[in-house]
């Protein structure tokens, strides 16, 4: 199968490109830059995309069976430039969907975010929970989601929206823009400084899913699209939440096991006025109903992140 991955040089896109290539897929990496295939995937075919040019987007879609749209602006950049966020996450996604239809691409997966539901995730969240977050990161992703699901409703293509929770695992490239993410940041702190500095009291709860599960589940959806499975929006997470402090303690534990030292953790003090953070139950019923199986091996994900940071710390910004 020939798969185009937009954002294929990024954090999730890069890992997915490598994962699919190992499984025998023909991988095409969509990127804004005119560059050669990366060293970590020399077999990939590069397709430069000008997101403002419909003809450029159309050329990128030619001859592929499926598209995984992993390109998008992150939360920080969306907050700084809301109009640009809507233009890229929303309008450019619509252009890509239209180009996919014109190119007779049958399968389209859009990687969205769990944060469309709320700015602070809490309690039980299902695929039927109303998306209420007004942050530009959420609203722009919702615009992209609507473009995919409208095309699917019209049966122009088979489309899936995948709402990802937080991901654990290293990138394929140390220069990937992912080091602000919690686990990546803390693993890098552990290796560089033997010290983990939390910017909060550490009680906030989050749902984390290993990168291997993300890649294997996306591949499962791609390979399942020839079956009689309707287009739909899918939550993708671990269905378990842990606190930021518990995440930091996990890193300390794995650091001692594989690198031989135990980083020190510092955090803001918990006061009697600190509210008790709500647990998150990020339900993923639809992907389970499709038959996907998540391994949720957090220790393996942390170990691989620590080893990657240890091997590449001089190249990480």
C-alpha cells in the first residue's frame, strides 16, 4: 500500500513513517521543504507541499492509496497566531481532503487531539462527549475534523478522525519539535542534569499512550479500511490517568534501572488550598470495537526515550 504522511518529518509522523516502512508499506513523506529523504528512512519518497497552492497539494496526493494527515500547528503556536491556526489546521486540511478526493484516494486519517473536548480534561470522556474547548488549538483542529467527516458522509472517501491523548516515546530525529512535551522534557532533564524540575505541584492528571501503540493502531486502522467499517471519530489513549508527579517518579525508577542513577525531583509545594485534581478516563470504545489491541508498555516507552536522550543529547536543542 502507498501511504502519504503529511508532517512525516515531525514527532508522530516520523515515527509512523518508519513503522509503516518496516511493515512493507511504500511511504511518501509530505513536507513544506524541498529536502532529500532522511537518513533514518532513505527509502521514502519526498513530496514537497505548498499548503497555499491547491495544485501543489494535488500533486502530493497523486498515486497514493491512503493519507495520514499528521501535519499541524502545535498548541503554543496556535495560541500565538489564531488566524494562522485556522488557516493551517482547518483550511489547509480542507484543501488536502479535496485534493485526496480528486486524486481518488480512498483512505484518509486525520490526527487530531483529545484537547478538542476541554482545555482541562477531567472525568470520563467518550467519543460522544461534546467538544467544548475554545482554544485556537482545539477549534482549528475541529475545523479540520469537520472537513474529513463531511467528505466521509458524502462517501467521497473513507475517513477517520483520531483524537490522540498525550504520547510517550522518542522521535526519530533529535531535531523534531517535541521537547516541550512532558515525558520528553523530563527524560531530557534526567539525562542532562540528573534532576527533574516540575513547573507545578505535580498533581495534575493526564492520559499517556506509548508511541508504539499510536503507530500500531494507526496502521491497524489503515489496514482495516477495506473492511466494512464505517467512517468515524476515534479516541486513542490508554484509558488510564496518572499524575505528573507519578510520571516523574516513573522516569526516576527507569533511569536508575537502565542508566544507573536516580534524578532528584523538585516541584511546587502542595498547599491545603490546592484542589484535588480529577481523574481522567479517556474512553476508547470505538477502536476497541474494531479489534485493536493496545499493549500500553509505559516502561518500554520511557526506557527508549531515556536511551535516545542519552545517545543524542548533544544534538537536541
